[in-house]
C-alpha cells in the first residue's frame, strides 16, 4: 500500500521535447594510433614450450592498464597474467595470432611457432 502511495505522490516529468540532440564525438588525431604494435620479450622464432611476455605500444609509447588478450587458435598458446605484463606459453606448432587490447587500442601479431 505504501508503494502505491509513493508512486502516486511522485509525478512523472512531462516530456517537453527540449532535450538536446546528441553531439557527434570527434576524436583528435593525437588520440588515434595506427597501427598499435604488439611488442614481446622472447625468442624471435618461438618453439613449442617457449614463453613470451607481451605488451601493446602506440607510436612507441607503452599502453598501460587492464588488457584483454587472446590467442587464435586457442590451442596455440596458454595465456597467463605475468608479474607486470601478460604472458603466453606456446603450446602448438603452426601459425597463431596473438592479440591484445589496452583501452581503445588493439594490436595483433601473427606468429609462426616451431616444433620443439
């Protein structure tokens, strides 16, 4: 009963149509990074079992913050959170794509993993 009284006591505001139109957001050129680059610490030609630490840079500047990482195909490597940067341990020979997104910047690196 109390809820019904509260709903009656709080009138719904009238829509006057005076709402401002949404403005288009223009991202300044300084905030655009093409391409973002996946950098790594590991052997240039990784083998199954090798570990890479990796991170994202934009125009040579390290992108810090929470990152979303992936390996395609998923069986190609095992991802883990390292001490300061993500890590991948290569698990299967063949071609794989290592991806990382930090903030609005995303980069990919195609890797050929060699057998043990």
